């Protein structure tokens, strides 16, 4: 489980430059950017905040996100 303290400070690496880049915890397995919709997986209790990961899932509907997130390709 990711600590609330960490969740409070994490931001979308793309949006934090110009917007707030706030993230919402979804299904206890994903962080979804409220600005751009990129979705970052949480694997082994570690948020994977790579832009490439967020891009990969950006067009996937929240309800269609797999739990647990698949392993990195």
C-alpha cells in the first residue's frame, strides 16, 4: 500500500510543469492525473511515474484498467 504522505506529494510529471498535476488513487492500483488523464500503475507498492507508462494507459477508461497492473513490457 502506498502511504498517504507519498500520495499527497506525487504529481503527474507531464502536467506539473503548467498545471497542478494532481493524482487520484483508483482501484488501489493506479494513479490517474486529473488534468491529462494519464494513468500510472502501482507495482509492488511503488508508483511507476514514467511518462511512457502514463502515455500507454491514457486512452484506457478507468473502469477498464487491469488490477493488478500488468508487468512492465
